């Protein structure tokens, strides 16, 4: 084990010991532990000055209430694991959640789920709620977090797994793949297939940095090949079948001579295919269509969609197993790469 890792482990142990409890607050405020407990529960029977002293002491000590202790009357080793995803309606993340839940259940843990709608601020608000239950650990989607989220995670010193968009310098553990590389790979593939005037249709609601990373990688690959992206239609909307349909309609109205379109995901690509069918546009003869994600519905289309398959269930399983291994003090690699796979399909 490297010296940096040893120091990191020591720091984590010190952080666990440094977490404030009711006794610490009582000592800081100069009152009894019972008084602290009653103030923090919102009870009455003490002065406003006493309440203010206790609240101020709790704030100075960065105290986080333990709801499990409040519920059961004593501290217990938690078997709860919190997980925050971008959207609960996402088909891809449904499979990730399934992989996490199945693995945690097998290992004796339970999952608590939340969503952030691609907002770092919403993720931080969710985390502040979830840590009050003293979970065994948390699983977060993506690698972009607010400063408050990072500070809080360091304070509570629990195992953290960042999934989906791979980072080589995680807060604790990372499991996933590079969205940027997915975009690069698709761009290179379309160029090899002879496509030269290529567009993009996406729906990057709020701060979807992972979808943006795919687009940036795609644009870089086309530019390096000497054929920069010809046109884009980026909707301020959630990705879906209908946004793919009308997104392609608007794109082709502006740039009708495109020979291929890359979509934000398979849902939008299927919407684009439906638009082509309704307008008599032949795929791939008149227009190539490519998606991303490996959505199940894409496998039963009349023509197999050109897309990138993401190992969703495997990511969830690997994340859960890595977190539990960390809890048990077992050796676990900090970064786990789960490769994606480009499927050539019949639509390009």
C-alpha cells in the first residue's frame, strides 16, 4: 500500500472519530446531554437563550443528526445505502438500480433512492437529508458535484462510489466509463462509414454534463477527421421519443442535406427513425441514424440501430460490491472500468 493511501486511511479514521455527538455539543454549550437532545428534537421547557446556545454549538461542531439513533434509541451499524441518480424515469438507470439493489440485497444491505435531475445543488440537498440517517455508504452518478457535497462526504467519512461517468481521481471509488470516449468512438466510426455531413440532435436538460461530454467527444473526432459537425439541434428538454422526432424535423428544416445524425440517446434516435418513416426518408440510404445507450427497444426495430451499448446492470453490481468491500476493509481497486460496446447496426 502506498504512503499516500496509508495517510488517506489515517485521515478517514480520524474523521470518523471527530464526528460530533450529543456529549460534544453539551460540553460546548455548557448544558446537559438531555437538554441538547430535547432542543434538537424541538421539545420545550427551556429558555430561548439555552436553545440558541445549543443550536450554535451544534453548528460550530458540524453536527449531523442521527435519525437511526432517534428511531431505535441507540446507535446501530447501518445497512442502508443511499443512491442518487439523474432521473428516476431513465430506462438505463433503471437497469443500474436493479444491479445495485440485487447485489446489496445479496450482501445484506438495503437501498435508498433519490434523484437530482442533473442538478449538483439538488444532489447536495438530497445528500444532506440522507446522511442524517447515517447510511453505510452512498452511490452518486457522475463526477461533477458541488463543493458542499464534497465537503460533507469528507466530513462523514463513509464509502462513496461515483458511477456512470468515469473519473480517475474519485472521492473514494469510481465505477463506469468515459462518455467523452463514447462520442469520439462514434464520430470515428461514422467517418469510416463514409459519412461527411453529420448533425446532432440532443436534449441536454439543466446541467447534463455527461451528455455534453459525449457531444464534445463526437465533435472533436469529426473535427480531427477534417469534417466538422454540420449542424446541431440541442433541446432544453428531457430526452425522449418525441423530442427526437421533432428535434430531427427542426434540424433537417435548417440543414436538409445532412447524410447522418447522431442522437443524444436511443430513445431520441427511435423518435428520429419514426420521423424518417413518416416523411419517406430512407434509412440508411438517404440518412444515417445513430444513437447511444443500448436501449432494449432498439433491439426489436425492423433495422438494428447503430448505437453504443452500456453495461448498465454490470455497473450497478460492480458499484455495490465495491462499496461493501470497502465497508468490510477488503482490498478493492479505486477505479473500475466497465467497457461500452459500439454496435454497427443497420441504420448507418
